[in-house]
C-alpha cells in the first residue's frame, strides 16, 4: 500500500447533484414508505489520473433510482452499474466510473426497531464521527467496482450526512480534517466525507495494511475467506465550491422534519415569520 496522500476532487456541478440527491431522500417520502429521512445512493463519474498517488475528479453524479432504500441502509443493483458503464463508455473521456456516493440521514429523535429511542444533534454527529464510513459501509467495499491506476486497484466512497437543526448555525462550518467538510443550508447541517480504498491481495498485506483496515471498526480476522482487502488509505477531499465561505447559506429557507413528515418553508416566507416574531 502506498502511503502518499490520495485525493478526491469534487466539482461544483457534482456537489450540486450530491446535495440534491441527499436532500430529496431526506425530506421527501419515497417508494410508498411512510417515513422520510431515508438513505440515497449514486454512482460518480469523471476522470482519474494515470500515475500514483491516486487522484480522481468527480464531475457527474447519477442517483440510483432502483436502489432499495431505508433510513439505515441502501442497496443498489449490480446490473444498473453495468448498464451505466456501457453508456458512459459511449461518451468517452471525462465519463469514467469513479465510485459511489450515499447519504447518512439523521433526525433529532429516531426510534429503533425494538422501540429504543435515539437522539442526535450536530455536536454528537461530530464527536462520534457519524459522517464517516460505518463498518457496514467499509464491508460493502469488498464487492465494489474498482479503478485501476498502474498495477493498483482503488474504490472511492463519498458520504453526505444530513441533519436538520432547530435553527441555522454556521460558525463551525469548514474543513474538520482533510477528509471531511462541514457546511450549512439554512437550518440543515451537512458533512461531506471522502474515502479512497486500495484493494490489496491477501498475500501482499503488510502490518500497516492490517492496522489501517481497522479504521472503521472491522476485524480483519473475521474475513479469512477473502482474497482481496479494501484498505482505507490517506485521503484528501477537495471541493472548491465548499471553500467559498458562506455562499451555501444564501437563498435557503427552513426545513421542519419529524419521523414521518416534513415541511419546507422557503427563504422569503421564513424571513417574514422571523420579522413578525421580532
């Protein structure tokens, strides 16, 4: 495994697609479900470099409309990716398959399958790093399609975490570290996270690989029957649009959301209500 810093570069156009896909699944009921705030899934397309360290440039996003989506999981179709890859090949350069994007939706209060109650806020999401890959997310990379650079194979996962707060707060917006950026749209708090995985054959695993494999709490000893392992590698998220301070707050209203319903008040209406209360 190379120790160089790998990078995921997301264009403004791709960021637009990511936000729309994530917020539609968060705020709108889908597939006859009686709840809102479900996960979404998409494939990413763009360009990759030909030399190490791995660098990719995400320019396009195609949401997976056939995915099976719930609040805690999302499952995509392999056939869909095969179809899309053949279509992308027709368009040629600039439409290479890059990896996947999915969302992590969080409400303020959620009820588990056994009736247990979970409470979330932005502070908790930051502290427990709910914006990064879960162990299940990491496990899914075993079967992810890969991109080859030289003799190495890589997969890329981008995650958009969404949480509706009581009111807008943007004082902590910005880069949390090299892999994640926190930003706001009205009272919606979001985190964009990127992780590159290098797929290493079991015979070539180093002690460092074994150590890095546990980054998202997976135990490598439980995967003795695998021949190739997705190792999380050092990753840098670049998105110039997110570096433009404050632009995302402009022109957005307020989203009120609960387990089964949501109500969006546009910016003009939200401002009228604010000044009326004053």
